[in-house]
C-alpha cells in the first residue's frame, strides 16, 4: 500500500462542508470589500523568497521545498503567497490600470515543518493583499475584514486579535540596536535556538515560546518606546479606527512575526483551543517588499488565514454538517426504462437537482433501500409499466406516499422536486 507523503493530507468528502463554508464565506466577504481573485503558480524562482522573506527567517533557512528543475534552475514550491502576489502585481504592471490593487487568493502552501495537529507540510491559506497606499484606514479595513470573517463563521469569540507596530526603516534599526545590547547582557540565560537567533535575527528572540526565555525577556526593551513620530501617530490612528469600528484587539509589544518584510502594523489572530498551534491567521503591512522584489516603491498590507486551523476551530465549536445532500434517487427497472431514465437524469441534473441513479440490475426493493441509505427525500420510479403509460412515479421516502406524474412534463417535475425538498 503506497501512502501519502508525510505532512501532506487528503481532505475527505465528509470534511468538505466546513472547507466550503470557510471558502464561500471568505469569497463573498473578500468581494464585498473590493478584492478580485488573482491566481499564482505553485513554483517560483527561489530567489523571490530569499529576497523577500529574509535569509534568516525559519522558512528560508530550513523549511522550503527547493530543488533544481530539469533546466538546472533553482525553484521553490511557494511557502506563502504574499511575495508571489507582489511579484505578479509588478510583473504585469497592474499598478498602471489602477493605483490601488486589492487581490485575494486561495491555495496550498508548502513548508517542510515537523507535522503535528494543525501543522502540515502542505497547508492551505486564504490570502488578501492591498497594494498601493499607506493609510491607517486601509490597515483598519484589512483587519476588520479578518475580524468580520471569523465573526461570520461564528468563531471570533474563540480567538484574540493581537496587534503591534514594528516601526519603519527609520526607527526599527534603533530598536534593533537596543535589543541587541540587551540580549548581549542576558545571552547566557537564553535557549540554544535564541542564542543563534540573537546573532542572525534578534527580533525573532522576542517570539520564543520557551518559558525560560519569556522570563528573561520580561525586561527587554519595547519597540513602542523606539517608534519614530510618524510610526507612533500611524499606530495611534489605526487603533482609533479599530475602536470606532468596535473591533476588539489586544496590543502585544512582543508580536514580531516570522517573516522579514513587515513594517509598521502587524497582527495575529490567536487561539488557545488548538494546542501548540496558536495562530489561525496573521498579516501586516510591508512597505519595502515591492521595492526588494521589483524596485517599485509601492506599499502593501494583507493577511493570510490558515484554513486547516480555522476548520479545526469550527469542529471544536461543534459545527459539523454532513456531505452534500441528495434531492432524489432514480430507480429504474428494465432496459428501456434505463435508456429513458438516463435522459431524465441528465435533464434534471442540468436544472440543479442533486440526483443519484441506479446503474445495476437490482430489484425495486433494493433500489429503494439505496435511496434510504443516501437519505434522498424523494425517489423517482420508472419501470416498463410506467414507460408504457408515459408516466413516472414520485415517492416521498419519509411518508411512503406515491404520486404518478406525466413523463414528458420535465418543468413540472423539476418544480415539484424543488418544492418538496426546498432548494
Ligand atoms: P504566516 O504567519 O506564515 O503568514 O502564515 C499565516 C497562517 O497560515 C498562520 O497563522 C497559520 O494559520 C497558517 N499556517 C502557517 N504555517 C502552517 C502550517 N505548517 N500548517 C498549517 N497552517 C499553517 C504568512 O504566510 C503571510 N504571507 C501572511 C501575510 C499576508 N502577511 C501579509 N499578507
């Protein structure tokens, strides 16, 4: 038996209703907020991620699926979508047609992490990115979109929205310097991972989950004290807009994010309901990213929702519906009825009736047992006798009542089914 690759999982039909719920709610809301769909490829040049996510980020250092293709080029299966969406935006000069570009994308991402509950090597994200201008009200709109999505899914109360500002190219270096000084003083107390991070990417130390490190970091300098006047004002206005909208959040001065491209606003939607995996969605502003990729000074802000984790939260809430329901089952008896039945099935399916039909020579009793099994509320019975009379029988499976109807009246039949099963 050949099994799936570790960390790559199948999404089974019984799981799909919750996936569909997340995707359909997201699509509806993203479009309501003015985002258009943009689809990006799975493979990108490795250089794209190295340049944008940062050489010392965990993703670039150890998690990318990178290989040489047959032409010898180093390519990477996208570990996230922001860099690719920015690349697509620049490559097709979408900024020419409209200075503000708002795009969304759903799809799988690939990171070679240690798999566990809620952490996979192929996982799915819903991404939104708004390119084009710097404005606290745009950041607020993006954050409120995330807030609304979880509210609509009925799981916002299981999450906390954490916000921070990481400053800009002016003030962040000053903060970094003071953090490096602090870490130098406490270096012997840090975990081995942080010892390494201290030199390569000191901001990431703040994000360490080790309790011993958290204890030491209690006295670490806060970025909020190092923000320049503009960044301070920007954060103040963003929070004021969020307050005005009634979006609940917590400011967390320790929130740093694992990717290097962020400037100013960063946020995470966290939960305590999924064990070690506490972030269900995350994002922020990245005003220098497009310059690094394509030398265009275009700012951006966005977020990504982790679909697996969101579905796990919906399951926790007990939100579990069964698979696509059938509207009716078509029971056919005899060669001629099967031929005629096929045409009927196709015509009804074209009208949106969810219909299952019999494909094996079985007795009427066996066919009705199958209709029961798939929980079809109606069964249509067509045998030689009905065919000879130019009729068919519609059976209400719950009540056991039957009605004979003309075979030729397709419109009437479709209307009748829709009325009976209310779809
Ligand atoms: P990220 O924090 O790396 O951000 O990922 C966003 C979300 O994807 C996480 O909060 C989590 O729910 C989900 N996720 C990440 N890794 C895994 C995994 N191995 N298994 C399951 N779920 C996972 C980004 O990717 C940024 N591009 C977000 C962004 C968009 N920033 C601005 N625009």
